[in-house]
C-alpha cells in the first residue's frame, strides 16, 4: 500500500515538473524577449532609438537570415549607426534627419528580405509599388526636413544628407547599381566638402560627421559589388507570391512553404524493383538524353571486313602500267627535275574561288549597349562620360591644374566653375558648355550642334569635324583665336557695344578659293556680296 502511494506521489511530481518545463519552453525559444530596450545606445535620443529598433525588429522573427541581409545589417549597425551617433552629438535638425535616414535603411532592408523570398513582380504592378512604398516615404521625409528648414544655419548639412539619400535607389538600377552609388557620392561631396571647409577650424565634430556619411557610401559600394553586381536578384525559381512575402515581412512571419534553393540538378530516380516473373527491365536512359552507341555491332563489322580477306580490294580501280613510276624510269626523272609547285597563300586561294569576305562594320552608336554615366576626378583630370539628357546641369568646381574630358554625351549642359586648365569634348551631340576662364584651350572633336558661352577669358578654341556650333564670347575674350578643320555652320556671337545690346552673330567662313600666283599656291576666303 505504501509503495502504491509513493508511486502515485512520484507520478504527480513528474507531471508537475513536466508542466513547468512546458511553460518555460516558449519563454526560452521566443527571440522577441530581449534586453535591447533596456540598453539604449549612448549619445542617441529617442528618435534614433526608435529608428534603430525598427531596423532590428525584422530579424527577431527570422530564423535564419541570408548572407546578403547579414552584410546589410553590418552596414546599418556599423557605418549608419556611427553616423547617427555623430548626428546626435550635433543635435537639432541634423539628429532628426539622421533618424529618418536610418528608417530609410530599415525600409530598404525589408525590400531586400522580400527579394530573397518572392518572385520578381512586374515593376509597373501595384504590388511592386506597395513594396517600395515605405522606402519612398522615408526618402521623402529626409528631403522634407531640408525643404522645411532652408533658413537653418545647418542648411548645408541638411542638403548633404538630402542629396545622398538618393543612393538608396540603387535597388532599381540595372545593370550596374554600384555606379549609381559612386555617382551619388560624387554629388554629395560637393556639399559635404563645403561643410568640411567651413568647420575644419571651428568644430571638428562636423568634419567627422561628413566623413562618417562618406563611409556609408564606400561600404555600400563594396556591398553592392559583392552581392548585386548586375542588379537586385529575386527568388524566381523557388519564390512565393510577392504579396504574400510582403505580408510575411510586415507581420514578422516565416513561411514554411518556401523550399530552400537547390544547389544542383535533381537526383536520378531510384532503380525499379526487381521482378522475378519476367525479363529484366531496360536500363535507364543516360543523362541529357544521349543514347549509347552499340560497340558490339561496330566490332562485328570490323571482324566481318577482316574475314573477307583479299576480296576487300576487289572494288579498287586498276592502275595502268604506263603511269606507274616504278616501271617507267622516265617518269621518275621528270618528277625529280620538276620544280615544286608554288604554295598558295590563304588570301590567294580564297580570292581565286570566291570573292573576298567584306570586313565587319562597327555597330552604329544607336545600337550599342549604353554604358552608365560617369563623373569622376582622377588625379588632375575630370572624366564626364555617357550622359544622355540628364535633365539638369552638371556642375564641376575646377582648379587651375584640372583638365576636363567630356566624351559620348548627348543633350548634356555642363557648367565649369572656376579657372581650369583645358577642356576637350569628343563624340558628343547637342552638348552645351558654360565656362568661367581657361588657361589654354577648348578642343571640340566630332561634336555636332555644340554650344559654348565664355564668361571670362579664353585664349584658344579648336574645332575639328563639327557640324553646327554657336559660341558666345565675353568682352574679356574678344582676343580668342578660333581654329577650324572640316567644320560647317560655325557662328561666333560677339557682345554688343553696351551691356543692354544683344549679341552680334558672325559666321565663320566655309569656302576657300586657292589659286597659283607666281609659282605659289594662294588661298582666299570666298565672299558673297549681295
């Protein structure tokens, strides 16, 4: 009796312990129970804390994150977090705008998670616009802070960040999104360097703040080149519906329907079960649909030929003895004295039987693949390439040691601020150039419909194969020398007598008459008086 009572007591204690363990399991396995909220980051206000919490919240519900998301989190927790910390030290509108930047990075993180889970939707579809909705709203919030505070003494700071937030649009760029990031950094440096110049002697915190913002771009360039060199990729093979993926990311759910991406082809089917009642089944087909050839039939044909013996040569034509060299010494002598036949070169042999193959013509410019636009300073040389109607004027702050090379641009206005060394335009169409002053010359090659205005002084203009150009000179550049070669429709506009007078257009001559006088060739401009 005592033994049964002890057993009953033991069973009850075991059930109580099991129930207690079952109550503890959800608390242990729930990753949402963290201590992050109890440990705020030093130097950050409530807005930055909320933004960082939004950036980290999706990972609480993800069991395993892909490497592309882990590396993006490293940028958020590293360079972006450092930028937010320095913005909080400056405080005010700068801190408020940095929190909006962090929320924008969190929105882009959600977008990247969706790309790993879903098939790519049509970029014009409502679901694609809904996926981008949060990111567009956060980017707009960054710009709104700048626009609403134009009178702020830190307006240059706000403009620097507002220009740089466009970098997050790299997810919509194909095929080289890293070039978009680098190009955005170039435009940001124009405003950021002004902040450095203004505060480098007053407050080093602002200089460190600008460098921290630059560091985000540099790390993002490396990230995009590593994971998305040709553009954002989607899970088109095993992905789920984009709307469902968006719902999962918004609610923090994980999908058990999404199979892991396959690393190779499917394994072959298992062999059929043996059958003892009939003949064995045929062997399975080899991979790729290749049918094996029968080696036994080939060897049988060989042995059949061998067994025929002398009958193998019975179908050959008999050679007449008169043309056999071993029976006619005269034929051997002719063969020894005859010169060797001249060898034909490949070009001669091909030209005798058929007409030569025409050379491959280069593709016209309109059919060539478009390269991404570029505006970079390499050493002392500015490189501006591949712009096609950018919609706004490109501005360059040049120094006296800088030379500027513009190539393959279309409908692109360019403004050169400051005194540069030299400018060269090559293979550009409908481009315009506004310059302050130059040390040497402007060289224009194969660039039709070209326009240029000189505000300061310019020594020389050289035009080569230019069809249509309008040049506006200032009063300080009336001594400019213009050299033309194979050009048509070149007009030089000179300033009027007073500031209120219009420009006076003068056409450069196109027809030249050459005559021989006293044994010398004399060339004169043809004038049409009428």
